[in-house]
């Protein structure tokens, strides 16, 4: 049971990570980011990225590394949650 839940958390984390990566790549082509899919993806990803963008300034004024830090934070949170579940279940 706990491994099913942990696998599900890992799957959700992977999917959300890919959503962030796709959203960042879409920012290079504004016409794609302004499409329906781009706007929908933005509504799902921007609330997670916004706190990181507040604290991490762009490098040289234009290179935004906050999505990279956000991906690391997401992965660490996933590992932490999985570790807690393993300890609770077993």
C-alpha cells in the first residue's frame, strides 16, 4: 500500500517537473506561451514558480535560474514526503 502511494507521488512529481520544463521552454517562443495550452500550463506552474522568482534574481539581468531551484525543491520535497511515508507505514 505505501509503495503504491510513494509511486503515485513520484509519478506526480515527474509529471509536474516536465510541466515546469515545458513551460520554461515555451517562454522562448512567446506565441506558443500565449496559446491556450501555454496559458493553461502557466496557471498550473506559475503559482509554484512565483516564490522562487521573488528571492532569486535573474543572472546578468536576463537568465532566470529560479525554475532550476524550483525543480530541486520539488524533488527534495518529494523525497522527504516519501521518506516520511515509509517511516509511518513501515
